[in-house]
């Protein structure tokens, strides 16, 4: 049986793994700010379909379970 890995060994192996992944973007500086006007959509959107299909489900529930 080999001896257990020490914390220093694991930290060194992680650092070597990071060195190989050098194709990651540089996040040391932030990108330029984006104006809120530029974040809005310019597409026309339609309202979604009515999930109840135009029915009054609350009244239906009341009539179904009220005992009439």
C-alpha cells in the first residue's frame, strides 16, 4: 500500500491541471457595461395561451364540491 496523499501534493496536482487549461478567458478585468436599453427585446411577442382555456375553474370547483 502506498502512503496517503498529502494536502501539498493535491494542491500541486490541481495547479498543474489549471496550467493545462490556459485556453480559458481572462477574468481579471470586467467587460464594458451594457446599457439597459440594449438589453430589451425588439421582437413583438404574443401573450401565452390561457392555461384554463377561458373557463372559470374556481367557480367549477365550488359547484362541484358544494353539494348542489
